[in-house]
C-alpha cells in the first residue's frame, strides 16, 4: 500500500553556519510546505534535538567547533535518533570524503552548490523510506498483537478441548464400568445355566446370549482403549518381541474356534525376527483384523494369513474372500464410527480405527486394499536390528 505524502506533515532541521545557505534552503522547503527550523552550529542543533522532534536533518559538513560528521556520530549513538534521516550538505566531492560521511551514519549527501529539485527529491525519498519503515513496524506490531491474542484463544480452546477429552474419557470409563458389571453377571450365570440345562434349544439361546454379551463387552473395552490412546495416557509396555512366536500364540486362540477351519496360515518367519512393541496392543490389532475377516468371509472360504519379513520389516497380511470395500468406504475406513459398508458385519464399527491408533503408537503402518476377490489388510512393523 502506497502511503500518501504531504510535505506539511513533516519537520526538517537545517544545520549550517552560513546564514545565506539557511535562507535559501529554508525558502525552498517552506515554499513546498515543509515545517522548517534552523541551527547555525552543531551544538545548537543538538540542543534543538533534545526538546524537538524532526523527520529529517540537513547537515552541513564543514562547520567550526563541531563538524557535521561529529554531530552525526553523536546522533547515531542515541537510539532516539537512530532511524532519523540525515542528509549531508558538502562542497567537497572527494570520494574518500563522501565515504567517510556515509560511514558516520548519514543516509545521503548533496554537493554544493545544489540544485533545488534534486535536493527536494532526495528529501522526499528519505522521508518516504522512513515512513514506510515505520509503517511496516507498526503493521508488524499490530499483527504480532493479533497473533498473540489468537494464540491465547487457541491455547484456551486447546485447554477446553483437553478438559472435554478428559471428561469424555472419564465418562466412558464410568459407562464401561456400568456396562461390564452387569455383563459379568450375565456371562457368569449363562455359563452356570449351560452346565445345568440339557435342552439343546435352550443351550442355543444361551450361546446367542453369551455371544451378544461378549460382543458388548468387547465394544466397551475397545472404546476405552481408543480413548486412552487418543488422550495419550495409555502406558505402553514396550519390549522386544519374537514376531514368529507372537503370531503363532495368537493363532492358538483360534484352534478351538468353530471357524478355525477357515484359517490358513502361511508363515515364512524364522526365530530371529524381533520387533519392539506392546505385545497386548499388537495382539489386539491382529485379532481385530482376523475377526473382521472371519465375519465377512462366506462359508467354506479361506482367511489367508501371511507372515514374512522384507526390507527389515515384519509383515502380517490378512486376506479374506468377502465382498471387499467400496470406493467410498476406502476413503474413511480409519475414522471412528465410519461405515465401511458390509465389511464389518453390516454394522458401524470401531475396529479399524483402533487398529490404526495401535499402529500409529508403534510408528508402524496399516494398509488396506481390495483384491480380485475379497480384501486384505497388511500390518508392517520395523524389525529390530541387532548390532
């Protein structure tokens, strides 16, 4: 933005020991509209500047008692006058003389006898440069204040959000406790009833009741784990883990599963593959993926689990023969309560969101893709390299 320039807004101090020079310069400047004051020596000029403010000083170099160079050095030594433009008036055109003048702190110089138009142009240039600099400083100050205020607002909003997240976590823990307490009673008595009822139909009903209760309990525990990971208050139990043993121990849990015949494992790991992580969380992520694959796979189809190492990475890839993911579902599978169509048992779920959080906590990767038939979920962990 170009600033408007009105000479009447600016005060100039002319310092020269020759009265005629003062008269000629003063008239030229006053005719334009500048406010002008005069000083016939360096000492008088310094006294003027103690009690008055000027936008520019025209300073003669050759003066008795104190020359212009000395006056300029004194002014530049005071922060109050550090940015006030000073233009030397000199009859000496020697290059070394000119350099000495500029090094002492002046912005410009004009040689005598001067041309009025040249002098006026240089005066305007120096004043405009200073005004532009002051404008930038004021603008930056305003922006800094706005940034400071906005930062305070953001900090306050963040604190409120953290308080809200903490309250949400506390609320979820209470709800989970209130859900799991009666669920434990239901599951306990379901087990007792199954051992004391011989009617097959009732046992089937009890099995369905038990499965529903377990599903609700799993949801409650997963929701708590998600909240804990999001808030950053989950205490990771990191340790060196044998990748091969981790997967085989997990698959042992599926041996007595009624769908265990659907699981086919291709294991190409050796005992030396070591990863670093929380065994409970890694176990949970793999379990969630396998459970999801079993739910969507048709009867008599296979859930393929491939485990192998490549490029210093431990890979677990789970493939199913289900309907796969739609294009829309693939864009938000890791969002909480996103609905990836029919791939999660026709229900809105949180499983893949939890898997993503677990992988993020391990600086690991999870990728999902559709195959020619079904879909696959791949987990990729970094292998610990022994020195």
